[in-house]
């Protein structure tokens, strides 16, 4: 491997972004967290000249930012600017300007829906800003000459409109507003009333739109020619409507679905896929196979080269049954009519899915289920790509072969075994399918040529020649590399490390081992190691920057993430496929991430972060020799006593395995100080060594809030023993905490635990086995595995049995097979052994863990007169979402630890609770 590219480049990074601990004495307070900003909805222009995003504080108003990357300057700010877009020529940056936080918080639920949004355009050359009020939605032309947006009516406008009963009703969610089309070169404007869907052509030839009359009788599909602003009607028909529009990449032809509101049954309404050629003014209907049609939710998308139009269809639905209603005296006693009003769901053992899951799947997917088809312009033919037997496909419109899957035969076993699929290769040209593998828990990778596929099975990577269906183990002869994930500690098949991709001609597949990237020739099945990560315990992975890329060529240079599993630093490297040369280009005691590449330019964005350094954006070219820092979103970090530099601590796991944890000492720490320590954990945590902490308040501790206020924070790794998740995590935690005591860091009587969900369970169990910890905050814990085993994950509708038999809870057997394991790992059965104060937190609409699990544990502890407090946050899911509750819990967590670990006076609620009062 080559050394780091240059000391000069490294020096630039070090000098400009030194990550030394702050020397400030200012302790972080909860209100300070509100001001920390993160970049959201980041967009890099295709030419690499402009960067934009919304700078969103944890609590406060967002601000839209626009940067000129040529001058590396911030050129525009937009108050409350969100969801930015840059048109293709990069002449305009657009922001949706939303209501302020104050307006949102002071408005009623009904008033919030009426708060206006604006559109703000920034001219990237002049930096001038233009505001357009009462925005519904908008589009910019690729060349930047045209803006089209729909303008919502004001309250005054609505009062002038007489509400006549329409003869043809539009769907409730299909809103019609005034369409405003503006020539941004000269500000000439056209206004068109009552417009639904609309789309500007890429060539700025014109705008296709659907005009909806108020009574539905004069609905039209129109086109306005932007060269002379004349309108042309394609279809003029009562009730006609459009659901989707997609212009051809070259802009002369447009595809759209047209339906008609005359059919009020939205699910059964047919939408005709139509092509219209603008220059020739000709239309063509794309006819679905017999008994198949496209519904309202069907999508359309062109391939990048414009040769194929991808669309969706489905078999025609059965006629809607007419419900029996009470209509006369006799119907009141009619048995069938009475029973038609029953409220009933039948759960049957032969159902593929249990009823709650079936209902969730129906509402989310199956109610409007469509399948993928493609129309080939050359040959004018339709090819069906998926159907009931292979309903799912991973769509890449540039690919000639697609990976399709079918989970239907395996739905029943989800409740106890997990997710499995049958996988197929689908040829886009004719829809032919070839089996890759059946009942697979891991997704295979398909060759761009469709000749081969690879998948992980029985701890090996297998290659299948799809024509002959012959499979061969690719990795069985390689004894100096690990291809099966050795961190996997679940009672289920061991996964591999995945695949990096294929050579475009299908001759080579790139496979990940634990550390390295391997190139396998599919014909000779010979392997070549392309990186040398094993020697330094560095894990190389390809950074995918173009999700539509089908395969690699010898001219490609791949961007790699290089994560060292020992010291946790993440560097950036390049791999030149032409000569297989690896070059490290960014390296420090930090974490680097390449986040974007400009589509048509040699411009990359990357971030660099440490515990003390926020991951601001940097820009560079493909050489990475002269990186420039672009943003400084949170300069206030330097004002606070953030804490010491994190350090790695080594200790032993349950079976004596070597594990690591991240220790962060508080600001002002002096050697010999014995500290209060809060341990936050889940599973593996040491990879966070160089992560900037999330500056938010939620179900977990805010790290700098603790390290800035006298606490040490410890993030330990835990590896679990199958059948013994509770005992194995407990012993590991004891070992980790004892190591901190032996190091002279942790005061033995001032160590607390905080965990949520799976870690909430662990912390709840640990205090039944040891008195080592002096206070525990346990969020959303399972306390009784015997009851939780046959519970329901209400958010997904899934039975919870798979979590115990093959999943996270790691029992590995059914409740009938091993009831003793379920009992031995359940905190509720050992509540009498708890001597540690415990604070339990749940949202009472938790969709992952039944909140009754918290009640069970609290009641058991209460029965044995233990020091237990239960926080029930009303209307909250598995993780707190409402800001007042996030803040409240964070404050209570700190107060709880302050009292039990620091000896500070207890807040009133800790000693006395809070009485229920309602006016």
C-alpha cells in the first residue's frame, strides 16, 4: 500500500481543524443543545459549483444555506428555508420557506394546516432572492428559464368562491390550485386556474398539465407551449384526470396516466398509460395485457437513455361488493343484514400472516399493490417484469437484468424464523426469469450480464451459473481470510460481509472479507486480494456514490472507506481497478466520510469528525490533495468544557474474548480523580470512538451534557451468549465496570447504567444479578420473556416469537422447548433480588415493545418494596418523538443520576412522585 499522499495535505487538515479538547470552563446546559445545527437535504449541483442544504437546529428555526464552491463562500441565507433544490444548469437554488417555530407552536392543529409556505429562489450568479407566496408546489426548468408553481388560495379568496355541489367529484386529496408560469429571464407571467398535476419538459418546450373545473364537467389535459405561451388541449372530457407525468429525458415525448373521476371507486379506477409526442402532436396508448390495468398509485419512470419506459400495473380487482344496510322495517330483523354490521377479524392457523401483520401489509402495500412492467420504445412492446409469483424487484432503469424476489411462500415462518425470500434474475428485454436461490435469508448479487449470481450460504460465498444452475463455492479454498461475519452472535444463519459489485462485463465479482476486497474471476474462479487490510486490521469497503451504476470498468477508480477495527479511525482510500493500486488519501485520528460526488464534475464532498469536531462539509477533487473546509455550522463548541479526548479501554467478555469500550473523561479531569460514571450501551459501541456526539435530547444520554458536567461516560462492546443473553451481558458489564475501577477512573459507588430497548432489557436484568451499579435508567425494557415471546410488535404487526428463537433476544429455542431459559433471562422473576434504584421509562403507544412489560416489572418491584419509579409518556412510541417529552426525560435522567451518583439533593419527583390531577 502506498503511504498517505502528502504531508502538506494532511497538514492542511490538522492545522485548520485541530481536534484537541476544549479548554473552556463553560459547562453545557440543556438549552445549549437547542442551538446545534445539522445539514439536512443536502444537494450538490451537477456541475459541482454549488452546495445547498437546510441548517436545522435541534430546537429553533431552520436556515437555508447556499455555497459557491468555486470561491468557497456562503452566498445566501434563507430564513426557515427547507428542502432545497438546484436546477440542472445550476442557475437557481430553490427553498420551501416554512412557518416559523413560534407560529407552529402557537397555532391550533387546524390552524397549522393553513399556515402558508413560500418559495424562495436564489440566483446563483447575482445572489438575488425572489419570494413567491402561498406555495403549494413548484418546478424549475432544467435550463433555469422557467418556473412553474401552484399558488394556494388565501382565506379571502376562498370566501369569494361559491361552493356549488360538483356533478363529478374529484378525489379528496387531489387539490387544484392556480398554476403560475414565470419566464425568469423577463418576469412575464401566465396564470392558469384550477390545475392539478403538471410537469415542465426537460427541454423547456412546454408544460403538460391537468385542468380541473369546479364541477368536473370541463376537465382537460392541456399543454402550454413556452415558445409562444399558447395552450393546446390534448383531451377534453368530463372528469378526466392525471395521476403521474414523466417527460422523456430528451423532452419531446411525455408519458402520463389518465383516469376519470366518473368512476368514484379510487381503487378500481383505470388509468390509461399514454404517450404524447409534442412536435408531432400524436398520442399513443400503451395497452396492458388482458385483465390487467394500472391504478392511481402506479408509477412511471424513463431509463436514462430514454429507450425504456418503466411503469406499473396489476390484475383487475374483483367488483366491489355492496354492503347490506338497514333500509326498511324488515331489514332491522334480517339476520344477514344484522351480521353484515359485525366487528370481527378471524385469525386462522393457515393464514400466511397473523392478522395484525396482514392488516399492516394490506394498508401499506397490498391494498394498492402494483407490479413492474417496461415498455420498449424500439419494437413498441410491453414486457412484464414482476407478477404475483415474483412480486418484488430492485429497479435500476439502466440495468439489463434485475434482481426479483418472492417472500410469499415464507410469510408464515416470519413469526418464528425471520425473513426469507426466493430470488430470481429477470431479463429486461423479455421478462424471462431464472432462479438464483430459494428460501434465502440474505440478498444475492446479480451479474450485469445476467449469467451469474453470488450469494452467501453455509458460511461460504457461492457462485451460480444461471443457465445451467450449477453452483460452486468461491471461498472454500481461501483459508487466510474470514468471509463469515465473526461478530454474529444470533441463533440464525451466519451472514457474510457482502459484495462490492461486478465488473460491467460480468467477468469479475468483488467480494468483501472481514478486512479486504477480493476479485473473483467467474470463469476460472481464481481470487485476487485487492487490498491489504488484514495486516493492519483495516476494513476496506467501497463507497457507493452512484446508485444507478451497473458495473465497474478497468478505467474506474473506486473511493474506499478504510476503517481500522483496532483503533477505530476511518480513513479514505482510492482503488484504481486498472492496476489494483490502493492509495490512502485522507488519514488522521478521526473519521472521514465521502458523502457526495458531483454528477458531471470532479468534485467531492466529505466530512471529518471526532468527539470534539463537528462533521462539517469539506470539498476536494479526485486527487484529494488540497481539501477545503466549506461549512462551520457549530462554532460554539469551543465555548464549552466538552470533555477529554476519548480513549479505548480493553477488557474481557463473558467467554474471555477481548472487547473494547470508549471512555470519555470529563472536562477538567485530573489524574487520580475517582469519577461518577454513566455507562451507555447496546451491543457494539466502540466504533463510536471518533463520532461527533448527537446533539439532541431523546431516549439516550447527551454525551457532552454528562462529560461537561463532571461525569465520565463509557460505551462498552458486548457480545452475547445464545441462550444466556442476560447472564452474558451482565458478566461482560461487570468486567467492563471493574476495569474502570481498576484503572482508578470510576468511583466504585458511583457507576450508573442507561440503556434503551434491548439495552433497557439488559440493564433491567443486570440489577437482578449484581449490586455493582448504584442507579439504572431503563428505557422500554422487556421484563418477562414468557409474555413478550407471544406478544405483537404493534407498529409492524409482527409476532415477537422470531426475536427470541432466532433474533435479538437470542434464546434460540421455543418457549415450550426451553421455558427455563425464558424464565432465567427475565428480570421480572428476580425482582426480589434488586437493590439498585431503577427508573423505568416507556411510551404508552410503543409499537416495538409492549409497554405492559414495563408495568409488569414496576409492579413486581413495587410488590417487593424496591426503589422503582415508572415514567409513562403519553402518546409516545418506542422512542420519544414529542419535544417536551424528550426534554423532560433528559432532565429527569440527569436529575436521577445527579442524586444517586453525585449525592446531590433529590428532585421532588424522585422522593415523592407526582400526584395525578385533572381539571
